[in-house]
């Protein structure tokens, strides 16, 4: 657990670059007892919160696989990190199956209380690491945990290994994904949150970021062109006219036709 976002981001990329863990994830957690318990499943019972007067804390989750009899040394893995205290470390040993199915109880709980069936206007953006601290702090200053009702992700990425043509990323080797996995409470807020997402996305683009086009944001031809960039969009548009001139495939993605026009056509 971290109170300082720059220490948090620095350690995220230390762990990403030296590969001492098999998986590394980051999260933003509300800096109060209820937020800490909700986001971590009471994983830090001895950590006294709030810490300082910050509204948010930051958490790194590192996963290390090992075989029987070859248990990794925790201090070797985390001894040089800048987390806030020994009380801010939680070590959990799971079988591999327990690890990959660890979200199943959460899903079952959300279904049981009806939250699974509420609208989820999510937003994910990628920003250069050099802009990530100021960008994330600004976005967090505009919300409270009650505006999310879900998980806030901060994931580290390295650009070079990702070669997918239609997956635009910032022009930076180290990249940060910032995501608000929101739940609309009450459900009538879904449209409002989706409109907010457009603004979050635009602020990411303004600092050299890109979007992840699975989210509850406006995606019609003008937005897709911004998403892909003019040249890549032109290449895709040409390919569409060559191989799918009748626009049969994936019409509901609205990549090449406005939603209003698609809705009025057979």
C-alpha cells in the first residue's frame, strides 16, 4: 500500500521492468476504513486509516508462481520497495486454481445483491508514464468513491511488446492504463457517467493518451478517426470499401457510419 502516487508508479515500473513477479497490477483505494475493507477484502487489518489527509491510497498486487517446496522469499521480492509500512503488506498463498478463480466469490456476491445487473459505464485510457501522475491525480480530484462504486485500476504497460495494429497506444515506452470500472447507482446515472467518460477520454488525448475502445464512451466515425489516427482510419476505411462494400459486418460498432444513419437503414 502507498500514500504517494509517485512512489507507487515508480515501484510499478521497477516490478514491470525487472520481471521479479509473474504479474503486476495497481489499484486506487479510498483512504478510509470502509474503502480499504471493500477494495482489499480486509487484507490490511492492522493498517490505520486514514493516512494523512489524502482522499486516496494506492496498492500494488504482485503475483509469483512457484512449485511445491520452492516458496519465494517475500523480502527478496519487496524489500527494496517504497510502500508505507510493514502493516501495508499482505501476503496470500493460493493454489493456482484458487488464484485464477479468485473473483468468483465477488461475482456471486454482486449477483446476490443485484449490483451485477446494474449499468456499468466503464472508462479505460492509456497515458504516457511521464503524464500519468498529474493526469491520475487530476481525475481523482474530480470524483469520490461514491462516483465509482467499483474498482479503479492503474496498470503498467511496456509499449514495445504490443504489436497489434488496431490497438493505439501513446508514443511512450512506459504506459499507464487508468480505468474507472464504474457501476451506475442509481441506474439512471448511466447516461451522465457515460458523458463524463467522454471528458475523461478527451483529457487523456490532450496529454498524449489514447482510449481503450471497449468502453462507455461515444464511438462514431469522428471518434474512431481520433482513436485510430487519420492514416490508420483511412487504411481501414479503404479496406472496408474493398472487402465489405455493403457494410454487412459489425454495423453496430459505428466505425464508418453514424448511429443515426444505421438506425434508419434496413
